[in-house]
């Protein structure tokens, strides 16, 4: 948390304004992390971030800021897809593993039934 | 897709209450019949930020950029705390669980495969042991038994285990809770839940 008596928070420093005691950004944008606010400001804008923070319960604001910072950084790295690109990659991986798991389970069932059949056939029964 | 300024302003200009010029940067991507799309993007990102973002991109990339922004905006409005980062977290959790499940299943499968090799080996030994018998019928019977009950054909042992890697990232968007509504390959996010996009 920024001690406004010593140093303005990263947001107020960026915006070149006085960091007051009730600054909404101060708890979440410490002065030693200037890039965090710069990124968020560039993608979302200070007023939009302020509105989002005010709509969110105080105990959730830190998470909200961190997720906004994550999205902003992802968008700056990939201006076309932002963090949605990561979602796409993850979704494909999930689908691939789901298919692989289904196939492996199908193999397991085949083996299980074959073993059951073999046991039966070993004793003269038909193959399963 | 482009809004004809002579007929109807694009959703952005309608929202901003301004004249939609022929060179309007928003018009190609915010048709008037999808007002919510721009409203969401404006609320989360702001019109000027979106303009700057679009201007930094090649025109061929702008539609995908707008659609991914619209998707992010939509997710942020649904979940103000985590936005689409919540989706990422959920997918990562799903992926970890699937990896564990798959590992267990493959471990189990390998036990069956070992049993199969062992059984085949025993059967083979059985044939060899009987080969020296004077009466060849026993040998033939065992051989037939083996062939008829060969339950570890090679294609089954390895079938299903070779899954081609399908991780090529082409920017398609899929979302938890809205997965079936997204289609590849273009990023898409509409404001009315309809997110099917024709491939370019």
C-alpha cells in the first residue's frame, strides 16, 4: 500500500496528480510497480478501472486489479487476441486430452473384456 | 459488414451520438444490429482506447482484435473481479485434472499390455512345449486356440495411443460456458451470444 505522505501511488504518479488519502488506486498500485498501472491505463483507461473497482467489493479489489493487469499485459504482448489467445490454446489442449482419455478408456475396456473372454475361453468358453 | 453511413450509423456512432463517416474506424466491426457489442467494449475499454488499438493494427487483423476485445469486455461485465482470467484459471484446472486422469488410465493400460505380453509368451511356451509331442493334434489345437483367442493384436495394443498433436494456435476463441458457440478459426465475440464465425 502506498503511503501517500511519502510517495504517491503509481497511478497518481503516472497521472501527475496528488495522491490523496482516499485514492482508490493507492492500495493496488504501489509506486514500485509503475508498469502495472501504465499497462492498465493504456488498455482500460484510469476512469474505467476506477469504475470497475467501485463496483467490486473492497475485499475483491486486489484480485480485480491483478486480473486487469494480467489482461492488459496480455493485450500489449498480443494486440490482436490478448489473453483470449491463451484461452484458445488451453481449450484446444483440454479437448485433445479429453479425446486421448476417451480413447485410452476405450482401450482399457477392450482389454478388460478380452481378459474376461480369455479367462472364459481358457476354460473352454467362447472368446468374449 | 460495413455500415452504410447513408443508411444507418454503425453501432459505435449510434452509441456516441455522432455522424457515422465513411471512414469511421468502428463501422466495419460494429454493425448497427449488434448494439450491445460496442456498448460492452466502450464500457470496459473506452472508445478512444479501442481506436488507438485498432489504429496500431493492420486492417486484416482488426476484426479479430475487435471480436477478442468484445469477448473480454463481455466476460469482464459478467465477472467484474476476474473477467476472462477466470476462464483461464478454470481451463488450467481442467487441464491439470485431465493430465492426472490420463496418467492413471495409461498406467492401468500398460498393466494390461504387460499381462498381454505375458500371456502371449506363456502361450508361445505352451506351443513349444507341446511341439515335441508325438501326437501333433495337441500342437495344432493349442495353435488354433492361440490364433482364435489372440486378443492382443498389434493394432489394438497401440491403437488410440497415437494422438496427433492438435495444438496449432490459430487464434480461435473458445470460452467456458460459451464453448459450443465459438467456432474456429477466427476470434469471435458477439453481443447476442451468437459467436459463430466463418473462416476467412
